[in-house]
DNA sequence: GAGTGGTCTAGACCACCAC
DNA sequence: TGGTGGTCTAGACCACTCA
């Protein structure tokens, strides 16, 4: 045997997904079925499935199965990341949050596409700025599914939407896709942030999924570049 | 039992590392010893050790043991990442590389500290720019340990240093720590890149380690922000 | 209640490393 | 040659989902 058994099973399933044998949204055969059809033990199948999960091909749900995810835009191996905003939450200096918008509307065409929802699905729109030492540095724009979050208040937004979702509503956030770009500031950026002559904005886009693999939140975090910093620990 | 057994073992070992019971560079007790002292099976210990490894606490080396890593600067959970440069390597359009410097010198004081080496350790200094469609967009600055890489030529640098290291020298790169910031361009950036009025540079710093957990390369990749893009798939 | 994934066990053989 | 981690097996019990 040239390769590890679990690795060849992994590659086999990746090919099946890429060839459309399992479409996005489908569930894979159960671990017992896979063990039988690959003539191996269940633990070995589980190693292969865990790698598929780590690489973003599937999401495992207890009692249901392994759901195939949409990999179109994310077909290379990447993983965790910590932003300045997330870092600051574990530091002593808390940012001061100002809520600029908190509305309940129909989603824009762009959001309908990004979140794969219809026009009739109501969404919360939240815009907040974060200030450190009286300098407004981060602009956070959130879109959340009203069907999952029936109530949202200014107080909640000034604190932390995440802790409200997880602790008070009891929803379990499963994973997030992130995208980072550097862009020119918009008029909105210039009016709500202390840009101080900076001509670039670091934009972190988050697509947040629940345990059942449904997208329920889109977050855009726009950072002034001088206070921006990522640290990453990459395993090859 | 409140928690998973493997998770409580994981937490126990994390505490031991943070409390200095195992110092950076030490090896943990073997998997068989740990299985015995936690009254569990070896596979369960391995689950805990794999999580320690994923979170950057240890590095497992076959035949030797689990080496404790220095977590001082990296004590939060993060992982993989793909830069525009790394992406472009898997695309059809290859960048044109220009080698601006290829010298063998004593390391600067900054490099001595960053790479934890002495003044007498010779290092290669490589500076290259990468052009796409005749626009110079990325500046790559590399510092490599001469003791690991006795020969280095202009031809190798114009191709790929990585493939030379891995395929020709047979060295195995184990993992890399990355840091991303946005900075003002230096004079060097302005002279070697086509900045075109851009007043920011996206800087990706890489600390590359070999299998025996020794740091052997420092890479700094300086991108023009318009052609910069990260995509990340983060599991919580 | 049948089926799913999550955890755990006690063994086995292997490749690799150091002495 | 003995010890290390890497892989694999054939079972077991559990928590969870869904009809």
C-alpha cells in the first residue's frame, strides 16, 4: 500500500464531491456504510471524514450525517484566523461601541445572493463603529436573519451580538468563512471612522453558519490599517 | 464524567505547559506513559495530543516524541492561510521574478533576535520582486540559514526556493508562523515596486520551521494592496 | 426505536530514531 | 534493539435526530 488508507479514502471522497456525485446539501453515506464499502474499520473512515471536515468539504451533524458544503469559492486549504477586533476582546482595553443603524428590512439584492435567501426574508441591519482611546478605528456592518433572531436591541448591539446569540438565544455557531481584502475607503468609512488621511481600509468579510449548515449572518469588519494586525499559525 | 476524557487530558497538558512543568524544547512523556498515568487508552491520549499540536502547543516527531513549542507570542488558536502569492502559484499565470540581491552575510541584530541565532551564523539574504502583467506588485525578502542551505544560485531564486529546499535538498518544512500587518511603504518598496500612488503595503511575515522544530527561514512578503486578497475558512 | 455520529478501548503492526 | 509516534482493527456504549 503506497498511501495511508484513510488518506486514499479522503481523496476518493474529495473526487466524488468535485465530480458532483455528492452535491452540496447532500449527506454522504453513513460511516458504517462507508466502512463497509471501503472494506475498512469505522475509525479509519472517521479519520478521512475529519480531514474532509477540516478542509471545508463537509460538515458533520450528530444524528443526521455528513453534509456536503458548497466549496465553489473556497477550494483551497485554509483555516483559523484572529483579527484585531477578536484580539481586543481578550485584552483589558475594551473598545467603545457606537450604534449608527439598527433596522429591520428586506435584504438588498447583493445580500439575497450572498446569503442565499429570498426577498421576503426579513433581515436585521446593524452598523457599529468601535473606538479605542477615543479614536474610531473599526466599522462593523452586520446582516442577520430575522427568522433566527426575533429580538435585537441597541443595548445588545453595544455589548456583543455574539454572546447574546450564543448565551441568551442558545444558538450554536458552527463555523465561519472569512475573506480579507484591502480596499479604498467609501464615503461611509470616511464619515464614521477617524481615517486621519489613511487611504486604505482592511476589510474582513465573515459568513457565519449555524450547526445545521445554514448561513445566518454576514459580517463586514472595516479596519483602519495602522491598528490592524493578524497573527497566524499555519501548519503545512 | 462532565467532559470528554480526551478534552480533559488536553486541558491538563495545556495547564502543565503554561505552568512551566514542561518547558519549551522539552519532550512530553510518551503516549504509552501518558495513557498509563491518565488511566486511558493510547488512542485517547493521541486525540488530546493531536489537539495540542493543532493549537500550536507541541510538535510531534516520529521516533522521538512530542516537543513543546514556544507559545509566548502565539497563545491564541489560529491556523492556515493563503496569500495572493501562494494562490498565484497554483494559477496559470506565473509571475516574473527579478532577483535584486543574493548575498551571504552575518545576520543583523534584528535577525539574530528573530531567528534566535548568533552573530557568527552566516545567513543568505535574498530580495526579489514579482511582476504580473509587467507590473511589479510583490517584494519578497528572505533570510535563510547557511548551515542548512550550503548552495543558492540566482537560477534557484528566480524559480522557487521552496521547491529547491524540499525536492533537491530533501529538507522537510514542518510549519510556519505568520503575521500580517499593513504598513507605510519604505524607500525600498517605492524603488522596487510599481506603487502607482498606493500609500500602504500589506506585509506578511513568515517564520518557517523544519521538522526538528528549528527556525531556519524568515520571509517577508510585501504586497501592493490592490492585488492582495486572503480567503480563510475558520472553524470555531 | 432504528440510525446517525462521538467517544473509548485493548490490542496489533509498522516506520523511524537513538543508543 | 528498544522506544517512539503513525496507522489500523473490531468491537462497545453513548447522545442525538427523525420517523
